[in-house]
């Protein structure tokens, strides 16, 4: 009998890589798909990985509890990965209530639906390093106090504590992965790393001359999404549910990520990058740096991809994509 997994956010970056990983492990993979008028492009990431025909898709939305109950009842998953969210921090100031509804209450809906129809299922919640916000310790671990700095982070914090609460109140096997930034060629184009690698590729191919960015001094602990989805799965294989920081332990400024991407194609960032205050945020998370020690000790997980390899994989993918007019 194949093990059954249900993934919300299956069309996103992590959903796509996690699907690929679980298929490789012999799982039957089901995904929640929100209805879109652009049905032809909605599964672009799954197509990019060549797995779109292997996933069972179910109509549903994180804000619709009855639909979630129906899907979980139908699928009867052994493992549930709640990856769906309004995940773009900058947009969360423009759409704070929607972000609260989807990223915060949506997670509570998933926990509630799980408790009602599949209380034996193992549950993963996609928590975020953004919850540390205005950092209270120079290196953040599972015991570092949180200080959210955006509506997104506040919503994630609610979802995080609800996950802990459902574990403690109802005995749900619910784990929360506090994942630091992770990127890949499948990253959404609005996030800074992909915006940079796409911009670099456009400039290299003569399709653009400049790249406009916001705060170049912000620092992030960047890893590869392909490595990070393995940690999600490992959390659900443990006897006891728990919370884990997933990070690389190395932090890099946006400016330096950008420099590496330009250097990869033999160009200088100073010749092309412009600072545009439209890309600044009302409140910034200046620096994040995670300690993945607990994940290493308890899950046997460590990141495999270096930042250098990540940057070159992303730039090369964007060069290829733009040269072949591929969508994504
Ligand atoms: P992503 O690419 O933005 O994917 C988000 C997914 O959520 C998409 O499949 C999206 O569907 C879906 N979604 C949005 N609103 C929904 C709704 N109302 N109902 C159902 N589905 C909905 O995000 P990601 O980078 O893969 O991240 C996965 C999760 O980890 C998110 O919860 C994110 O907040 C969290 N996280 C990410 C990082 C990171 O660095 N990537 C770090 C920490 C935590 P559409 O395709 O229809 O838009
Ligand atoms: O910004 C700065 C920006 O949008 C990173 C999400 O996956 O990771 C992600 O959130 C930094 C910020 O990611 C631009 O100000 C400069 O300091 O790539 P980002 P994020 O906000 O860190 C966390 C862990 C999540 O959970 C989220 O879901 O880069 N920055 N210039 C810029 N950022 C963007 N987007 N665009 C710029 O032009």
C-alpha cells in the first residue's frame, strides 16, 4: 500500500519540490489547488519538474473549512503538509487582512479539519524565520523569542502557536518547521533572489540594461528549497512531533548575492543596479541567521547546496528560460 500525502500549496515552490521528493519515496501525492482563471499556467512548476500528471489535484481553498474537511475525508492522508500561504512579505502590508485569513486562519482551518476527520494524520506547518523579525539573539534557534515585523510574520506566528496548541491540546502529531529563506529556479519572480537572477539573465542577453532593487543591506540565511523539503518529511517521520529551525548557518547581504549573480555572467553589479525606494518596506527585517543544530542532531539533516551553487543554478536556469521563451 502506498503512503498517502496531502500538500496544500502544491503549485508553489516548496509544494513542487516536496511532491517530487515524496513521489521518489513511493508516496501517492495529493494536492490542494485553488481555482484560477489561468488554469493553463497554474501548474507550471509541477510541469517544470515533469511531475504534473503524477499528482492528484483537488479543488479547495485554505479559507474554506468545509472544503478542506471534504478533501481530507476523501484523501485520508497519512501525512499533511500545510504549505499554502500568502507568502510575499511586501504584499502583506497591502493585503494585511487577506494575509491573516490565508496565512493565519487558513492554517487553523487545516488543523481543525485534520482534528475532525484525520486526527491520526501527521501534520506539518510551514513556519518562518520572519517570525524572529527584529532579532532578539544574534543567531536564532528554537528557543529565541519571536518579534514579528510584518502582517505576514504576525499571521505566521498565530499559525505557529496554533500548531503547538493543537499538539498540546489534542495530541495531534503536528510539527512546525521554522524555515529560513530557501530559493531555487522555481522561486516566485517577486522574491529578491529570483528577481536578481532573472534580471542578471535579461541584462546578459541584452533584454534589459538595469535592475531596480530596494534595501541592498538586508541579510538573509539562504538555502536551497530542494534540501529544505527533505527536512519537512524528516520531521513527520519522528515518533514525537516537535519544532525545528531549518537554516544553513550562513548569512549574506542582498548586495553580495547580487554581486555573485552578476559575476557569474562576467558583469559588474555597479554598472546595472539601481536602488528604487518603491521596493523598500515599511518595517525591515535587517538580518537573519539560523542555527540548524537541533535538526542536525535529531533529524540527521544538513543543507547540501552551497550558496555559490544555488546562485549559479538559478542564473543558468533563467538564462535558459529566457533563451527558450519558457514560462515561469
Ligand atoms: P509560494 O511559492 O508562494 O507558494 C504558496 C502556495 O500557496 C501556492 O501554491 C499558492 O497557490 C498557495 N495558496 C495561496 N493562497 C491560497 C489559498 N487561499 N488557498 C489555497 N492555496 C493557496 O511559497 P513557497 O516559497 O513554496 O513557501 C511554502 C510555504 O512555506 C509558505 O507557507 C511560506 O509562507 C512558507 N515559507 C517559505 C519560505 C521560503 O523561503 N520559501 C521560508 C519559510 C516559510 P497559487 O499557485 O494558486 O498561487
Ligand atoms: O526579501 C530585500 C527585502 O522578498 C528578502 C518569503 O519566502 O522568506 C521570504 O521573505 C530581502 C528583504 O524575502 C528587494 O527588503 C531588496 O530584506 O526575497 P524577499 P523575505 O521577505 O525574506 C521568508 C523566510 C518567508 O517566510 C517568506 O514567505 O531582500 N530586498 N530589494 C528586496 N526584496 C524583494 N522582494 N524585492 C526587491 O527588489
